[in-house]
C-alpha cells in the first residue's frame, strides 16, 4: 500500500471522502467510506470509528476494518481502547503514539477526536501491528484530524436520519398493531408476517435495503383494513359476495393510504400484491408469475403461514409442520416455487423464527 506524498494527494483524499459521505445518509455506508479512506491513505493495518452513546456516555465502536468481524463487540475490552478514548474525551486533542504501550497491545497508533460544537462526539483510531514497524508522523495526525472534522458532520447527519427513520418505523408498527387489535384473532399478525418476510428474504440473500423495506411492507401489508367496517372484518360466519368484494379491496386501499407518506416502490408493491397468486387467480389485479413482484410473493407466503398457524373464529390453527406442508403443496399454483424453496431453507435454518418448538 502506498502512503501519500504530496499536498495534492491529501486534498484528493479529503475530496473523495467528502463526496462519499455527503452523498449518503446511511450510517453504515458513511462509516465504511471513512474507515476505508483512513486505512488505505495511511497504509494502516486497523482502523476503528467510535461514536458517543447518548445513554451510557461511552464511546462505542460502530465500525472497524482489519479485525475479524466477531472481534468488534469486544474491541474496547480486548484492546484497551477505553483508556485512549477517555483521554481523547478529556483533552479533546489528537494523539500520536509510536512506542508500544502496555495497555495497548496492537502497536503504533493515531487517535483523533470527532468534535462537534466543542464536544467530543466520537473518535477515529488507526493503528499498525508491531510487525509493520511503521512510525506515524505529525503530518499523518493532521491529515486524520482534518478527515475527522468532515466526518463528524456527516456522521451526525446520518445519526439524525437514523433516529428519524427508527421513529417512523415505530409509528408504523404501532399503526399496524392498532389494526390487528380490532380483531382479537389477528393480534400480532402484522409483526409476525413482517418477521417471516424478513426471514424468507434473508434466505434469498436479499440486500440489507430490501430487507429493511420488506420489514415495513410486512408490518403495513393489511393497513388497508382500516377502511373496512368491523362487522365485515370480524364477521363470524361466511362472507357474502359484497362483503368479500369489500375485503378484497384492502390491498388497494392500503396502497392509497401508504402512498401519502411512503414513496418506496418496494413497500407499495408489497402491500398491493400480497394477495396475488402465482397462477393468476389472486386479487386485486389477477397478476401471474413474473408479473408479481418479489416482495408481493414473499409477503404472500409469510401471510399465509401466519393465517394457517393461528386460530380463527371458524377453525383452529394448524401446526407449524402442517403449515409448511400446505405451502409446499401450493408451490406452482398459489406460490412461486423459487420463493417456496427459500421459505423451506429458512424454516430449516431458523426454526425458532417460524415457531417450531
Ligand atoms: Fe391481506
């Protein structure tokens, strides 16, 4: 790895980081971009970003490069970074340490505070193994310090955005719970469907973003039932044609409600298409095969699995094993066989999620 040589290089790195972090509000992406630049530019073995946890008032690691993934949670304890962070919080000044400290086994390191409004809100620490024998200079420290100033703003924005999103997810979840609560037999239905949809998506190796969205789509899939009268929704006996027609409008009503606040196509499609069938005999649009979105197909299985395994006024729920058999039986008619396979994989890998006890 080549270390920087000129001012021009430094400017280049700062511009690159600035471009990456300002184009994303995703906290993981921002963190990764920062760590990668710090690590590659200073040719270090390890880099770690810490952020101040509001509750504990401790600096906790939110991302690291160069470590084994399972080491992240134990980073502060294993490597004695708590002490270094405490020094940073106290002095607010960057540190360069080239001699080996007894409380820090990794070797030479630079630690810089992330400062916002005169307060330390995090830290960026890069270090080299003893083997590498590299010494850090004051120029390295200044570079990292400049980097950290940019980082602090981007990180705070990302954190604010995350808080906003979390708040939104909580609102959505309570809205869904309120809908389920109208009918004692569907209590907790939306949350379970959401968890099942996430499990199937995981078995399909979907992206983190897809999984985030399908979680919301699962929570909201029946939100349209808000527009259906109680006497139809919780009717004990069989539904007449008019009532059935009304119930079947809920995916479209739901789409309309959600569209006011969410523009994510995946969530909209998940809600609208969760009662479509692979053979085209579903509703509201009778879409067939490839015309149905992946999200619609996933939620359809999650929804059916929960309906089968929970008690209804007119029948008792079946066991988890029977529900799996029923869904597998419907591969190619009601459900897409590819998604049914993923569902089976998920059941065998994560039986607890599917309530196999
Ligand atoms: Fe539904």
